C-alpha cells in the first residue's frame, strides 16, 4: 500500500484514490457540501485555503491545501503528463 502525502503530514492511500480535482467549479462545491452533510468529508487543510479535492473510492472526500498538480505528481512519483 502506497501512501501519498497530501500536506501537513496527512496521508491517503493511492490505491483508494479515484480523482484529484480543483475546488473552483460549482459541481465540485456541491460534492463537498453533500459529503459534509453525510459526514464523509475529511478536512486536511488546517484552516488554509482548499486547493485540491481528493475523491476516494469509499465515498469520502478529502480537502487538501496543496495544489492538485503536486498531489498528482506524488501519486505518480514523477512528471505530470
């Protein structure tokens, strides 16, 4: 199991990761609100601005304060295509 650092020492399993998206669009904001209401939102921003939204296969959504590109490069271990 490979763990990905999503900032401030927080880790997620790369095997459970479905998508890494930017939080600006209305559909993503709606997903965040719905998962918050269901109790499936994990806020790992430590009070900072949300820059990446990570969707997990369990239905959980994780908020991160680092850029989606940075998270993606950590998942792939290298360059972004």
